[in-house]
C-alpha cells in the first residue's frame, strides 16, 4: 500500500506554508511602520511576487473568485486590527476558530463532511492553544475579540472559496486579496515617516516569504486536500511564531505554553498522518472477481 503522492505532497506544502506564516510576528516587529501600513505594504509586495511567479493567470471576477479575495483581505486586515485592539494571544486564538466554521459549513458548500476524528482534532487544537496562550488571554476588549472572531470567519470563508476553485486556479483570488489589502492600507502609508532600511527589508520579506511564497504553496495544496485539512494542519503557525521570538529575543514560554504546544503539535501531526493513511491506494491493480461480469458488478466498477 502507498499513499497518493499528490495528497502527501499537499500535506507537506501546508506544513511549509504554516512555517513561513509563523515568521510574521518576528518580521512585523522589525518593520517600523503602522500595523495597517505594514499590512498594505506586504500585500503589494505579495501581489507582485505572485503575478511574477504564476503563468496563465485568468481573472474572471466570478462570484467565488471575488468572495475568496474579499475573505483573504478581511482575514489579514482584521487580524492586524484585532492584534491592535486586544492581546496578540486573543487575536491568534480567535482567528484559529476557523476550523470550527469550516467543519460546520464545509458539508453545505463543498459536500465535505467533518468526521469524528476531525471534531476531536478541533477540540484538542483549541484546548492546546488555550493553554499555550493562557498567560496572554484577556476578555475585556469586546471590540477586539469580535474582530478576532470575524478574522477567523474570513479565514474559513477564504478556505472554502479557494477549495471551490480546486479545478481552476485559486491563486488569482489570493492576488486580488493582496491588492485589496494594499488599497485598505494605503491611507496609513501616507503622511507617516518612511520605514528604515531594516524596516523596508522586513516588509519585503513579509510580502515575498511570509505571504507570497507561502500562499503560492497554499494555492497548490488546496487542490488536493479538504477544506478542513487546509485550516487544521496550518494551525501549527501560531505555535511556531513564539519559537522564532524565543530564538531571536530569548523570551521563554511558560510550562503551560509548552504543554499546550505539545498538544497542538501532536493533534495536527496525528491528523495529518491519519489523512495520509486514509487515502492509501493499492500498489498493484486488484484483479476483478467473477462477480465483476454481473450487471451489479459492472455498476459498482463504474461508481468506483
């Protein structure tokens, strides 16, 4: 038995995308510009990068393409806003309620029903993230928390809309989403001091690496995985984010954070392993039995 290579490769692409997303916190700290200006600047760089690295782009401006673009822009801009209005822990935890929304809406819009394993993974992930960010959680800022939840809803809507384009080219939606994010951030770039050379380098890195190449991978992976896999597996991103901060600044996580991180990483690893095993196919073709010549057997072969 061997796993379907396209699906296994897609799981790897999601993991690499999450790794690149996790660099956001460190790079944003290095960019000496207002948060929404950073969001707009990195969106512009990411859009240019994706246009240059993808051939045969087709901007149809169909409802599903525009929905994915608007949801992408909403996800990125609302997350930056939530981080400004509430704690970073609240913003990350609330954004990663996205698997819940995908599990609830995936069956309706995509015909992809969440299994018992999916729901157990979601519960484990949310519980682990709660422990991981326990020290920074505050529920006093209602506006910030609502904004964080909306960011998660947009993340889920983006994933579902991109998955709806699995037989097409979802990268166009991501390019349009980055252009929209740039337009939203443009007023915050005007009338403020220009970033330092180090800040400019950080914004370029955010656009090329943290958003551009990561979503280049994500757009390819989402053709081969379910929408729920596309939001559960990258949930390692907020766990890796403080790791880079620790390596750069020496900020040590608490014991509860370490325990939460272990729970999240274990849940995501087991879910990825289970999804690969589920899609195993025989290495050799199975010889049909005598019943295959019957009308029922022929019908079953057609359905398979």
